[in-house]
C-alpha cells in the first residue's frame, strides 16, 4: 500500500509540474466536441440524438492521447528498471501509475462531460447517468490503455501500434456507456448497462495491472 | 542509513548463459559471493558486464543456469530479491521536475518504506551534496546526478549492491568517497558487485574476467552460421 501511494504521489507531482498532458487531453476533448455542431449543423434534434455518442467517442480518443507517455519517460530515464525490481509487487505499483493517470486525465474528462453535454443540447435527464457512466468507464479505459502502453514500450512509432491494440478493447465500454446514457434520455431502465460498466471496471482492475506488469518486465529485458 | 550489520546469505550464480539477439555473450559463468565480499567485473566493451549485472538484478532472465541466494533460486521470489539488492545502472533515473529530495525520498519509500527527511539528508551528505536538497533535477550536472543516483544506496540500505560503472562522471574526490563507502558496506557484511573501466580500489575483491567466458564463434552454433556467411565472397561487387 505504501508503494501504491508513493507512486500516485510522485506521478501526480510530475503531472502537476509538467502540466501539459492533462491540459492537452481536456483541450482536445472540449475542442473536438465543440467542432461537432459546426460539422453536422446546429439543429437541436440531431445534436441531441448524437450527443452521448460524440461525448464517448471523443473521450475515448482523448484518453488515448496521453497513454503513450504513461511509461515512456520512466522507460527512457531508467526509472522503470528500478520500479520493476522494487520489493513491492509490480502490479500494485502499476495500479498506482494507472490511478495517477486517471486522476490527471480521466477526472478532468468527467468534470468537462456534463458541460459539453449542455452544449450539445442533451436532455437533462441524461446528465446524472452520463457522469456515473464516465466515472465507471474512464478508469477502465486507463487500465486497458496501460496494458497497451506497456506492450509498445521501446517500439518505434508506438503511438500507432498502441491505438491498434487498445481501440478494439475500448469498444465494449463505448457501447454500454452510450447505451446507458441513451436509455436514461429515453426514460428507459439503464441500470443493467451501468452494472455491466461496473463489471468491466472490476474485471479490468483485476487483470490489467497483472498483464501490464508482465509486459513491463518484458520491456526492461 | 543504518549501521547495523546485514544478515546476508551467499549469493551465487551457476553456469549462467546470456544470449542477446543471436549472439552468445557469455556462457558457463559461475560465481559465488559471501557476506563482506566483493566481485569486480572486468572486460572490454560488449563482453557482458552490464548484462551480467542486469541478470543479477533480476532484470534479465538467464538463458540457462540460475542465480541463488542462500541456496534458494532468486527467480522464485523476485520481490524479496528486490528488497535485498540495489542496482545502479547507466541511467540516473532522476526526474528533471522533481527536487533532489523528492527524487531520493521516493525511492527510499518504495524500496525501504522509509523516505524520511533525515534519511535523505544523511544519504546526500555522504556524497557532499546536502546543499542540493531542494534543487530540481534538471539543474544538476552529470556528476551531481550520478551522486544523487548513488545516494539512493544509502537512503534505502540493502546487503547486495550491483553497480554498473558507478564512477562514471565522478571527480576524483568522490571516487574516493565511493571507495570508502564500499569498504564500509563490506565491513557491515554487505556484498558488492562492480563493473568498471577505471581504477576503483576494492581490496581483496574477487575478479571476474568476462572474456574468459566468451564463446569462441567457431564453437557456438548460432555464431558459426554468421561467421560462415561473412566468409563468403561478395559477388555483387559491394564493399563488405
């Protein structure tokens, strides 16, 4: 546990001092969503219909933007060598890095999502579910993304490879995230979709740190 | 930084083989190291000093053979091995935006669960860089970075030190400090494995000449094919 907290604190500190990553993610998210009304026209009916999908797809892409930096700097400056041979289980430290990644990228997305939903004229009934679905979905994105980020370490043009690896795995989160919000807007039951998103999160939290740790050990060899 | 003796066991390697790419770097390498002993790795560039150290650190899996600690295979419990050994490689692993204190305290907390200010200050003072405590990593010179890197050995004590050319970029006075600390560490029952191209005084150290374990390309199956390929005449008129 002390290792987990130490890693979270260090990564948060690094993110706050460097600052660029989390700003970049939120800026990308906001700008892309703002572009949609220009692209597909300002008719409220259409925007309302696509709002949930636009928000989720954009969030997916935004959270991918910062992934390749998750382990890259540690890999380059030798910190990763030292992290992988810590007396604490590597999967716990990985979880710490993912938690810090989510706090600096996922959480700002979560905060920006309802504001952008207003901009897309989304029905107010969907706001609560949108936030809950984002709260369950974005940590899953960070967890899955970490596996991809660890696998492409040391590869040239890792960013392209990373999106090929990770985006297919993001699709279930996208499907159920959008479906939950749409159901809430149409006044249908949405509990099942949220439970499935919760299930994804639990499954990812159990499996992804372990897979990431294995990939990191491979990367430092 | 503690002054008590380590309860170290024997650290040994049996018949280690290292293959990088398609080349056998060394084969059939064995060593053993008891409490208070030191092992000096010598040999030309590419003879596998760094590979052997990474192997000892558990970062690189041996292609054959095994490492043991007190008779137990190291690979069975990598976390325990991480707790009892410290590895200093070519990279200094210093974050440019964190202060020296934050850099060292993080590793001290991660490795030894300590990370207190006194521990970090004491460790930095040992390398006469106590005054750099609040300086961000990006303002350090190469030699200062190396000293910060080495101070982690003291901020998170462990019996086995694996040092890959630790004196690179250090001035002569600091090399003397390192030698003094190595002697102190061994006096407390610690063990040192060190690779170097320069003179580092390690009285009574066992010496491992890495070229003794190099495999003759003619005898190694992998290399033999490559050697044959290189002997073939160049038919296209391309300069070899």
